[in-house]
C-alpha cells in the first residue's frame, strides 16, 4: 500500500509454491482463482474506503488509565 494522488494504491503479488488440487488442476483453473481473488480484494478495499470515508474510527477507551481502544492494555 502506498499513497497515490488523493488515494492509496494497493498491490498484490503471487508466487506459486506448489499446486494444491483444491486450487485447480490447470493453469486456467489458477487464472480463474486469481481473478476471483482480485475481485474479492477489490470489493474489500472499496468497502473499507467507504467505511473510512464515512468517518468511522475505533472508539476511544473510556476505561481506566493504561488501557487503549477497546480496553486493550497499552505497553
């Protein structure tokens, strides 16, 4: 992820380490899976961008000193 213009560029790279039968048996199967994953990543990033644009932020802690957002202990 890196800034680009008014937004953020997200890049993803793949390295095939082994062929798992669950992923498909042919190059065409792998290409179809890659397209599916690309669409999935794009859908996720668009949803995240819309959520951020709506100014949603994690709730600040109202708990005791030494706790952070959602009550997690700060180091």
